[in-house]
C-alpha cells in the first residue's frame, strides 16, 4: 500500500520497516482466510478428480448392462479377398457363398481434340446431370472448355466429380461418381458430341448363397460392404470368387475385456479416493480430503456392492470378481471365462439382473418368485451404476458447498484489503506525527539551550 516515507527525519528510526512489520501482524487474519481459500480449492480439485473417475465407472457399468456387450463375435474368412467385421450384437453363425459381382463407381469420358475446344453443344450454356434416374440438375457453365465444364460441375457439390486429362488420345474430360452402386449411376447431357462414354458402368456387389433356383438366394449391395447375411456382421468383398466361407464365433475374450475394464474403473475410483484422503502420520501430512466423510462414504458404497453377492446367485467370486485384503477389486480372468462358458445366462444375470425368467427363492416355504417381481434384486453392474450416479450427485453438492464457502471467504478477504489499507495509512500518519512532534521538541530543546547559555554567569562574590 502506498504512503509517504518518513524514515529517520528526526528520530533516525526505520519507520517503513516498522510499519511493514506491524502490517504483517495485522494481515494474519487475512492470510488465514486466504489459506482457507487455497484449502477449499484443493478440496474442489480433489472431488473433481474423483468425479471424473466416477463418470468412467458409470460408463463402464452401463456398458455391462447392454445385451450387445455380451453378444460379441469374432469373424474369420476362408478367403484373403473377403473380410468380415463384427459389431455389438453379432450372433455366431457361418455362411458359404460365391462373389458374383463387386460394387463399382461409374466412370465416363468425353474426348476433345484440344483443351481449348468447345465442350458444350452449340448454343448450350448448361450441362444436365441426372443421378440414379432422378430429375436432372442443371449446372451453369461460364467457360466453354473442358476445364470450364469440370470446374462448374465440381463447384456444384454433386456426387459426381470431373477432371481434365491429357492423354495419348487427346484431351479427355472424365466424370466419376463418388459412390458405388447402380443407384449412384449418372447421365450427362449438353456436351458437344453427345453423351459421354461409360468406361466403367456403375455396378452393385452381389453374393450368391447356395443355388437360387433350389432354395438359395442372392444378396445385392450398393457398396462392397454387405450386411444382413449374418446378424451383426459385415462382409467386405473385393473381387469375384467362389466357395468363400465366413464364420462368426462367440468372442468370450472380448466379453472378459469389458468385465476387466469395468473392474478397473471401480478400482480407479477407489484408488483416487485413497490418494485424496491419505494421511501420513510420520510426516504429519494429509491430502485435501483426509477425514472427509463424503469421500469415505463413496468408497464404502462401492465396496459394499461387491461383498454381499447377489440373492439367488451367491458370491460374485464365482465369475472372478471379489475384494482383496487391501480394499480393491480383483478380477480372475480364467475364472470368468470358465463360468461364462458353462452358463452365460447365469453370469449375465448376476451382472445385469435383467432376465425376468430367473427364479429366486424368497419365501420360507421355498416358493419361487420371478426376478421381475423382486425389484430389490440387482446385478453387480446395476448396483455400481446406481452407486456411481448417487455418488456423483453427492460430490456435486459438496463442490457447490465448497464454492459457496470460497465466495464468502473472498468477500471477507476483500473487506480486509480495505481495513488493512486504512490501518497502514493510520500507522504512517501516526509515525509522521511522531516525527513532527519530535522535531518540535528538538526545536524547543535548542531554544531552551540557547536561553540558558545566554544567562549571565553566576557571580563568584557571595
């Protein structure tokens, strides 16, 4: 804070240093408030870190609640020219077929003697382009040359592109469809010399399964990616070929990968909470959320979803998920694959709890009641998803509370700025007045000394 410097005018004291030291004492309450703000900011950052991990956990849990996450297939082809890819929900199966045609994009050309020859028919200023038999789109051509026509068509933004080539046969204006299949074939009118020549006609891909005349069938596709033959599988063809077999098997390893990702996401939450709540007794250091009840409750909630298992199923360790002595989840991949291979529906229900046909013993007399009527019975992923969502809500409320506290603290800090400014001004004035007073006293002392010295010396004669 600015102020006049009064160092040592009369007293010789370093008043600026004294004021500075006094103001350090005066600022202690404000410094404490600023320290509280810093602490709350660290708390917010720690909570946000946990929230990020919770969002990932909920996403992983929700993924395990999708039936398609359990229906993962891996495809194999007997041909190097035919590949197959699967998507979520792919069903195991096999199909043999012949590739009788592949999809092609139409390519047409018009030839000219030179690059400056008129490209349009006499008196014509537009070319008409019809795609897939639709009404022709008329494109204005401002420069009547092959390049002028190409530029106009490309600027129109249609699914037909044009280019001018210099060849051994002269200037060639080439038109190419950007998409394969007969539905994307095109015609062009208005060119000099009539319609261009189709050097590559538009074509669909066709596969033939068995003998169409004896119960077999054909599948036609506008692209070389053929779907629908095997659910959730895309067959990609590149050339004509006979006796191709594509097989899709259940990919349990991929399901295990998803389960591991789910367990890892839960451990990431637990690990983040452990980090943010840590306290080191020896060094007497603690992290922002040490002793925080909200963070501790989240950890207990997540862990609590594992320990009890599921009514009617038992411990989740049966499919490889359990708690270790350090408060983390472990995943036994081999145990999961074994359990899932033996009874996929049972494992799915233990994780999803969405199978209404599962019977659960609830009454003392052993009556079996459908799971669909027992809403309290939930699968592991279902429990974790709910717990993660509720925990996120709790953290959001905690962050809002911290933000409100920081707002209040900052207002109090701002008020202290004004208070300290006034206090420093008062100290400077006080020390300045002190110097003035000392100056006056010195003047009086000097005058008094002068008066005394001017008095006559005392007589030696009694």
